[in-house]
């Protein structure tokens, strides 16, 4: 189960997996957590962010909340859910991946081509050109803090292996 929890409720998927797993069966999970994209969450509360969102009829906190509602808040929540579903955790690692984009094309590549926010892009009808405008506004108004000319944020993800009791 790798990166499914942004689309399917992790508790339901774990319960269904446990129902069909044999004793001593193994599962592997790799998922982001609700601790991801904290810079983006913070930026969404500023006046310029509200202006950009109204201009393009976009609700970034709603998008992030929608994804976060399906995935575990943090690694402890995931471990608890795995154990409640009838598994023993064998290994568990937390990783932090820095997301760094300097151009709107890099932002588009991450959001669309890598598949992280495809559903939201389609729902809000955000084309490459709208992303280019939004990115330019965000970069040049200081909406998101810059590090050496790049907008950066962090994704937290957990890699877990467990065995069915």
C-alpha cells in the first residue's frame, strides 16, 4: 500500500486488508502524513493568499484538509491503526522529503505530472497558465518564504512493515 492513503481512508483499507490476509501475512505501507506541507498551510492564511484564492476560486486549505482527512495525522496514528487492524509492526521509519521549486514549471511538474494534486487541479480547473500566474504572485509577493529563490516545503512520509497476527 504505497501512497494510497491520500485517496482512500487508511482505516478502511487496513480493515479490508486484514480481512483477507492470512496469519503471518506481511503488509508494506508507505504514506505521507498530515504533518506534510506546513509552509503551504501557514501561507494560506495571509491576505495575499486569500486574494489569490478568490481570484482563481481556489481553496488550498480545503484541498490539504481533504487529503489529510484520509491519511494518518502522524506516524503514531498509523502504527495504532495497523495494530488495531490485527498486525504487529515489524519496522517503522519516518522520512522528511524537502520539496523545492524555483519555477512554475517545477511546481506544475510536482503538482500535476508527479500526481500529487491532480484531482484538485482538475476540480478547480487550474491550467498550466493559471499555475504560472499563481506561482509568480506567490513568489514575488513573499506569500511563501523563499530560500535562495526557491519555494520550499516538507513532506513527511512513513515506511512501515507489519505482520498479521
